[in-house]
């Protein structure tokens, strides 16, 4: 191991990219915003956003309620141009770019890659901070070596820094870049102890099963695909093959997502441009 990493000050992201349940109105609308507003120049009329929601079988009243929630989360800012509409909050760009990297560029580790160890000792008076830190570490795919020592791929170190700042835990956390941890167990046995691989495998199988119910229309199919997939690249840390079972279902999930997303992206974007150019 090398020396501990000093924690730099990072601004908290304006919105939390993990707080909407996939399949919900809020989640589907967030997916639409994340996928299409940047290519459109960052602005969309309220009427067009409601129309696109309708293409996802979201009733207008529910769509307006969902849009109001995105405004409350500061993802969208009201802005009138030639019509009433919304622009993407510039402060949300970092969150969306982070999501792009996770969703569309899933990274699998090799045995030569580095790890990041997260050690903390948070007083009982700050147990809410401790709870949030553990929750957020679990969400980005970190494993629990012990209650106060967590491990994640080294390329997620910057995300860990941001989480530490966002939950206000900087005073109690130390990060250690590290090589492959040495234990009496095999790498696969260590992974099974530190991560819930059975639960994660079930998530992959459910995702694969869900692909049989994608809509026929490309726009709706693409949004549904991304919405169903988007949590998995966070939950799955991309462990090296030596730490995974031989029949790991994530391999198939990644391949099917890559093929489907590549097939559906262009026709989905064409549909959005047709709606917004009327």
C-alpha cells in the first residue's frame, strides 16, 4: 500500500443520481432528460416534454407532476423562450456525465488494476453521516471488508471523494490506494464475502428477462432499456474475472445492453427531434 490520499474539496452535486426508482414516472422522465436534452441544446418546451412522456404511456397529469419533481430536485430550471419550457441545470452536468460513463462505458477490472480502500471512524453522534456514507459506497459498487473498511475499484476514487464531501464525512475518512488484497481466501471467496454477488447476479437475470417486454417503438424501447439498466453499472463494480463465478450473468447483460442501445439510439433521437421541431 502507498500513503493515504489527502481529500480535496469538491463541490456537492446539485442532484442525487440514485434517488429515483427505475420504472417510475420520475425515473423515466429523468432518463429522457439525461439522454436527450443535451443533444437538443439543453432546453425543451413543456408541451414537447409532456408529449414525449405520453409516448412512454405517462398520462399528462402524471407527467406534469413528474416534471415538477425534477424542478424541485433542481435538475430542470424553468425558462420561457418561444414557449414555456425548461432548461437543464448546468450544475447537473457533472452528475449526468458521471452517469454516461457508468451506463455506456462499463469498465471491468483486471487483476493488475488498483483498488481504493476506504477506512473511517465516525462518532456515534454522527451516525446519520455514517449511514449515508455506507449507503452511498454500496451504491457505487463498493464492498464491505468490515463495517468501517470498504473496498472499490481504484478508478472510482474520485467518486468516493465526492461522496465523502457530499455526506460531510471528510474529517473521519482516509483513502488508501492499494493492490490486490492478500487473504487466506481465494479472490473469488473474498469477493463473495465482501459483495452480495448472489443478489447482484439476480439483478442481472431480472434485467435480461425484462428485455423481452421492451416496447416495439424505438423511442420508448430505448428509454425503457436505459431506465432498466442504469442502476446495474452502479451496483456492479466490474470485478476482474478471477473474482467472479465462471457463469457470471453480468457478461451477458453487458453484451445485450451494448447491442440494444447501439441499435435503438439513433431512431430514438430521430423521434425526439421530430417531436421538438414541430
